[in-house]
């Protein structure tokens, strides 16, 4: 039972990590290099301009890190 829970939490962490990369890291890199975000980011958050071009992807990354950390604490219980 505990092993199944650990596997499930690992899976959720993987999905959150993937979302953090796809909706945070890649759009941030695109904004820094080309001044534009990728499709999924624009589809979910709209076209961000000015400082929000940096802030929105950074917030997505921060939320992903916090969720992964919280799930790691739950796994250790």
C-alpha cells in the first residue's frame, strides 16, 4: 500500500515538473531570447507584455517547485 502511494506521488511530481518546464522554463527562455512565449503558455495565460513576460513564467516555476516540495514531504510521512 505504501509503495503504491509513493509511486502515485512520484507520478504527480513528474506531471507537475513537466508542466513547470513546459509552462515556465521554456516560455521564460523564449521570452529572454525572442521576446515571445510559446503556444501553450499563451493559450493558458494570454500574451504577456513588459515585466509580466518574466514574472508569469517565474511564478509558474515557483509554484511547481513548491508543489513538488510539498508532495515530497507527504511522501516521507
